[in-house]
C-alpha cells in the first residue's frame, strides 16, 4: 500500500488544514510579484517569464490550499467532535455497567480523547 508523505498526511489533519487559510495573503503577494515580473519581462530579459511562472504557480497552490482548507476544515472538525462524543458515550456505558461514578468531562479530558481517537 502507498504510504503518504509527511506533508500529505499533515494536510489530512485539522492542524494541517488550519494553516491553509492564513497563508492566502501570501499567495496574493506572490501574484503581485508575478505581475511585476511580467512587466520586467516585457522590458528586458526573457528569464523574467520563468520567475513570473514560478510566482503564479505558487499563487495557485497557496490560494487553492486556502480554498480547500476553508471547505474541508468544518468537516474534519465535525468528524473529530463525533469521535469524541462516541468515545464519551462508550466510556459512560462501560462505567455504568461497572457501577462506577459518573465522570466530569472537562475541556482537557475532551482534548485527551480527541488526541487518542482521532490521531489513530
């Protein structure tokens, strides 16, 4: 079976998707640089076209990643919350069967469950 690289694996997690939206303005800066390179190419050296293409390709990647993260991030959050709720229900069911006292579900405990059930 094909193993995903570390960057591709990061893009499938909430932490990787969270970084997609803040870098969108960087994509706009690359686009402006590409426009400047296009202007320089018309007045001088033809190598500016290569720089322009690299800048615009980077722009497409960054903006595309931001759009992808904007669409997918709510879905990933919902899946994580569903996994945590299922884990809480399961632990409550087991505790009820063993006559243990009910646990209080704090924010820290939910984070522990998120790490335990979502990252595997």
